[in-house]
C-alpha cells in the first residue's frame, strides 16, 4: 500500500500534539483539509497522506513501516520501544528531530501527607502509572523495588481511591497534581514532541520529499526560536 508513492505521516487525531503537528506541516507548505470523520487526509498539493490516529499507535505504525513518518511525544516513543524490545518486535526508528512543542515531564508524585526523602521512600509501595517500562527502568537504576498499578487513565486519582501509594505520571504545570492532593517529588523523564521516520528503505522520490520537509521544518522552527 505504501508503494503508492505517497508519503504517509501519522499524527495524533485529537489531543495535545494534534494542533501543533498540523500547524507545523501547514507552515511547511503542506496543504490539506481535515474531515473529522476520516482516518486519512490527502494533501492537495504534495504526494502526502496524513493518518490521524491515537498517539499511542504512532510509534508502532512507524516501527512496523506502516507509515513513513510520525509526530510523537518522546515519552510515548520510548515507552513503546522498551515494550517492543521485550516482545522481540521491531523497536527501532530514526529520530529526525526534536520539536518545540509537547514539552512535559514524567514524574513521581505522592500525597501531600506522605513524608518523602528520595525515591527509596517508595520501596515496596504501589505506584500507579501508564508508563510501566519507563518507571521500571528508572527504579531498576536506583535499585528500588515497588509494586505495579497499571492504569491507562485516571492515574492521578489512584492514591485517593486507595489503589496506590504514589503515581508516576506526566506533568506540565503541576495544577492537576495539586488538585488531587499530590506533589511532585522526582522527574524521571523529560520529553518533547519529535518527528520520527521508519527504518524502511525509501524510494529516492520519497526520501527527497522527506528531506525537503525536514529542511522546511528546520527553517520554520529556527525562525520561531
Ligand atoms: P490519545 O487519545 O491520542 O491517546 P492521550 O490522552 O494519550 O491521547 P494527550 O493528553 O493528548 O494524549 O497527550 C499527548 C502527548 O502530549 C503526551 O504523550 C505528551 O507527550 C504530551 N504532553 C504535553 N503536556 C502534557 C501534559 N501536561 N499531560 C499529558 N501529556 C502532555
Ligand atoms: Zn494516548
């Protein structure tokens, strides 16, 4: 299917990375109209198709070579990479560049009444997270054992609901933590959005288009700095 010659780019359908990803493509001169009902948007002026999916699906689509490029948060990319390494699935892609949006950090946080000295204070306790692999890597490096509480959503309410002692979740301002009676104790990973490319060999025409896009992205983002 990707033999159609059109470049396939995966972007988040709706969420924190969608608007900025589309804005960046538009400022690179890629024209397209989004139909909310449609998974694919075809560009009118370049041989490019946009695939609009959940952000969690993007690293896998790129690593499996289903799409050529993807806009994704490094946090989701690295979590998926760690997961796939364990499953012996293709787990590599090229990071073409970091982008200047989607900045956030993955942090440990505990209830305000918790007396916290260091990550070792969490020894043997239960930690709720949607990022089990990034958490495990961090805790293994520190030599701390803990118990998992895997949640895809509502992580920040887990301590109050009695499901976990602390959490490991994404933070940008800290307002959500505060609203849930939690405070940030340790940053375990810093992330921004990035542009990734599949390892699959491209036709010269497609690679030339990727190079052109990347050079435009470089000019656009440099102008913003
Ligand atoms: P989807 O429906 O596509 O799965 P989602 O709910 O998983 O969406 P968003 O909340 O839209 O995802 O976040 C997408 C990405 O935006 C995160 O993975 C992260 O890289 C970045 N991000 C930036 N700031 C934040 C924040 N404060 N909280 C969560 N994610 C953030
Ligand atoms: Zn998601």
